[in-house]
């Protein structure tokens, strides 16, 4: 796929077809991430967990922990992109501060700084997740980012602390609603029409 087609075809997708993409497409994405996605010193400061619906209870519970306004239980608005056929979950990964390169042991004390490590993990997850979204689009798949996550509750139950989640599958064509399995009713599709992005010259400069 050409670059212009790629960036125009990729959209933030909330609702997916039930049709499950062949696992070979997901394996291709993983291979491309592993061999092509940049990482500082190739240390990879994150883990990537990939779930299908083999464990439906787990998937439903993860969806339940994406309430967009958990301080107001009456709102009950979840992130349906998490219901996609495949769910990619990025978490932090501990990295030893000592590593060997070209037969030489190198000490990188930055990795013993938890604050630095957190920032490094989040930066690399940002790079990897966008790489993943474009790799999926190249294969005719769509993706939906999800950052509204009650991560501490998930960690208490499953031992992982999600930093970012992404649904991947075939996009449903122009849906206006979806069936929420928690509320047991049709809910409106979250809208990405709201666009508070500033004008380009407010955040991009050709000088210091």
C-alpha cells in the first residue's frame, strides 16, 4: 500500500465486524514490530500482550475497566474498540541496566531510575503502537486506541498494568450504535468528530 493510501485509510475505529482476521495477519504485524520498530539500544522497554476471544471472561472484564468516566457510575460509557477480535495490550517491561553489545558489557544506569524507565516505556509504546496501527492498515485491518483504562484494578486482578490498549480487526461500515454487553442495550458509537487540535503553527515551529 502506498503511503498516502495508508495514512488516509487508517482511522480511529470503535466498532469492528465479528469476523476474525486470520492469525497470519497478526503474526505478520508482530514480525514487523519485532524486526522494524525502533527501540532505544534495542532493549524494548515494554511487553506486548495479544488476546483473541479464547478467554471471553477476561476480555469482558477488560472492557468493563474502560469506563470513560469511572467517577460517575451513572455515565456508564465504555470503550467498544476493546471488543475487537484482537486486543493488543502494552505494559512496562523491566530491563537490566547491564547488557552486552559486541562482546562488551555496558552499564546503563538510566535503567535503574524508575522515573526515567517509565518515561522510556511510554515513549516506546507510543512509537510501537503507531507502528502497529499502520502495519494493520497495510493489511486491510483497522485499529482503535484506548487509554481510558482503570489500570490499577486490572493489575490487582491479573498482574499486568496496561499503559495502552488497541483493538484490531475489520471495521464495521458506518455503525451508529453498538450493543454494550455490560449494560445489555444499544449504545451510541463514541464520536471522534470533536477536534480540539490546535492550529499547526501553535505547536510546530521551524526554530527554537
